[in-house]
């Protein structure tokens, strides 16, 4: 490939990497098209990111990729470069093209930043005041602004307001970053939702009553279990109760047998006496 003067490339890199004052802010994941605006048949050229080769080509030969190939496309007809951007793609993009032996240059600096998500609002009571806190998940760099009733306005991720349980007012947290107003996100919040329930609140009383009933139920269960153990297990071990009647039955049978033996012993004696008299 023919050599192109690199001194101008270094100049563009130094100029555009000095800061992002005039850079273009682009959201992560955006398919950005770097349009060179070159006219005429391109004989050779290349694209660079912060001075490092991205792709180069010459005439009708296939372009040679050095980086971004898996998510970039190059148009040899007009020199345009399309890239699916990640945060690591921020920086100065420079291109140089040779058309009819004359070099033409293109340069642009972009800043790739994460898009905003809808902010989340939390609250915390502090005496007679309430602190509202606005945050982003995942956290990204952004500007926070609060607005509310009667022209209320505050800059920052948190704000403190007076506590008023009967106030139905709505406060708004708005986040904005370098992508501009079209990328802003906002969430509304009613401070009334932050107030704690009073001790005499119906729901609190319900919880107390429920706890008492639950405790009584447990006590009744323990009492029933104790009664069962005493009446069934305890009596069996001491030999009292209905089990006694069942144990007496064999004794009665034994007594009955003894009487039968006595009666049998008496009969032979009577026979002996009769025999002696004869």
C-alpha cells in the first residue's frame, strides 16, 4: 500500500484528544456512521482511532482490519465507516483518503456514554423534615434536578422538604446527561407515601390483636398437649384408671379356680368315710 503522510494524522489526534469541548456525545450501543464526505474515486486510505489503525485499503483490494472488525462496516466507495459503539470507542477518529493523487482528511471526536435509566426515589424521615434521594441503577454520570409545587426547584441528587402528612403535592426528579434533553428521564414521588403509620392506626391495632390471638392459640395448643400427656401417658405408668379393671380380671379367674379345687378335694373325703362304715 502506498504511504500517506502521517504528520497530519498526528496533528488531528493531538488537536482532538486535547479535550472533548467540541466532541459529539453518543449513547452506548448506537450504530454511528462516520461520513467522510469524500467525493471522487478513492485510490487508497485508512481510518484511525486515537492514532491507531482501524482499517486501511488500497484501490480495489479488500480492506485490512486492525480492530473493530466484529462490529464495524466499511464502504470502499465513499469511505464511510459504521461502528456499533461501546464506551471504549470514545476518542478521535481520523481518516485520510487519496483521490487523484490528492490527500483529503476527515476528523471527528466522539464521547460514548451510557444512556440514562429511569431514576429511583427513596425517602427518609428526619424529625419534622423528609429527605428525598434520587439515584440511578446502575449508577452513571448525570445531573439531578428536583421540581415541585409553587415553583420549587433544586439541583442535586437529594433534597430536604418539610413534613406535612396532609400534603398531596408531587415532586419530580429529573436526570440529564451530555446526550441532551431528548435523553432525559424523570420520576414523580409523593412525600405523603413516606410518612410512618401512627401507633393508633387501624393497621397497627390489627397487628397487635393478631399477635394476641396467635399467642392464645399457641397457649391453648400447649395446654391440650399437657392434658393428653397427663391423662394417657401418666395414668398408664402409674397403673390407675381404666387399665386397673383390665388387670383385675386375671385375679378373679385365679380365685375362681381355687374354689373349684377345694370343692374337688372335699368329695373324696366323703367317700372314704362311707367306705369305713361298711
